[in-house]
């Protein structure tokens, strides 16, 4: 028998600790991964309470990716959960902050998000390159003014590889470039239709460091992984990537090859988009300008359907 058994005297019922505690709570769905039930409203409150942090975020995104990127970032941050579920929401925000892990970690901490193993494994299986930081640049060249439109494309492409919506989540700024591929007769003649843009590209890329030249050879492999031209497809037409000596081409020649490559030559939209972004890595202003040209094509879609491609020149 225990030495203390005889000394134990139970407390009166009124002084005994209750064995259970009533907690008033609210059921939470399993797809809620951040500590924000009313996500848009609570994000506005978080922004107001942490002005220094969110001002720093604004400065970082604006300086590295442009003012439009900051507007898109805000649209995502304040989007309701019904429009963008938590996992896709964090994934899209991570694309903007992928090159600044300190900001990304701080943001996740502020919204009460914690990574889980399942999420990491899904990211490893379905990962795709995140956009490089881009600087703000506004293109205004009268020679190509007819190519610059304001309406973003809304209709779905008739071909291509990856899902447009998933690509938009991972690349918030580049999806509109795929409009170029919806008009192959225009895409193949783009240097003739936008001479001012390509003159600017040649001038800027002629100042590129020698490393860019060797990188262009490596970037070619992205679009060469798929053999898309069969001998039966066309007698006189060859794959655009086989028409030039890769060892002697510079970044400008490589870019021209990539941007003019139609879906007939390379049907994988995602591979083509990756190659475009990589070929313009280091020239963010050219990427911005190309996006504006691409967005203008839908605005002039009627001219294309009437068989008047010269209207784009």
C-alpha cells in the first residue's frame, strides 16, 4: 500500500476540478488552410494593421515585376475563397514572392498558413517554372501602335497542351502571350508586322553579355524535346529550330525563332511559353511589350476572320 494512501482526503464536489470544459467553436471545412474565415475582410484588416510589411511588399513587387503585377497581386489577395480556394490562393501568391523567401514566409505566417507534406508532394509532381522578377516598363512606339490593344483575351484556344487556368495560376503575367499562337499566319510574320518592336529587341540584345549567347543554345532544347514535324506533314516546310546553326546564333536570332514558332511546329503551349520567357530573361521591357502586342490580337480578331492579315502591319 502506498505510503500516502491513508493521507488522501478527497475535496468537496464544489472544489473539484471539472473533468470537461465547454468550448464554443465553429466547424471548419477541410479545404480551409489559412486562419482566415472571412478571407477578404480579414486580409483588409491585416493590411491595415501591418502597414510597414505590406508597403514593403508593394515596393518589392512593383520594382521587380511592375505596377500591373501589384494590381494582380491585390486582386488575388482579396479574392474570396469561393473564387480561389486556399491552396490555389497560396500557390498564386507564392508565384509573386518566389524570389523573396523572407517575404513569402512572413506572408504565410501572417495568414496562419502552414505547409503540409501532402501539399509539398503535389507541388513536386506538378511543379512548373515560376516567373522571373520583372521591372516595370511602358512601351509606346507609334510604329507598332496598331498592334497594342487593351482588351485581354477571353476565348479559349483550339489547341495547346496545358490547362490555361492552371498556367495562369503559376504565371500570373504570361498567359496572354498564348494569343499569338491563335493566329499562326500573323505569328510567323511577326517581325514584319512589328518592325519597331524587333528593332528595339535587336538593339537591346546586341548589348547582351557573352553568357547570354551560350544560354540561347541551352534554351533551344526546351522546344526540341517533342518531334512535332512528320515527314508526311509538309514537303518544303522544316522545323524552325533546325533552320539555323545554333552554335552561331545570338539571343536575338534565338528569340525570333521561338516567337515565330507556331503550334504546327511545336504544339506544346507550355514548352513554348517557357522558351519565350527564358529567351527574354534579362529584358523585362521586351516581355512587357510582347504581352501588349499579344493582347491586341483579340481586339482585332474580326480583321483576321475576314482574311485580312495585312491589317496588322
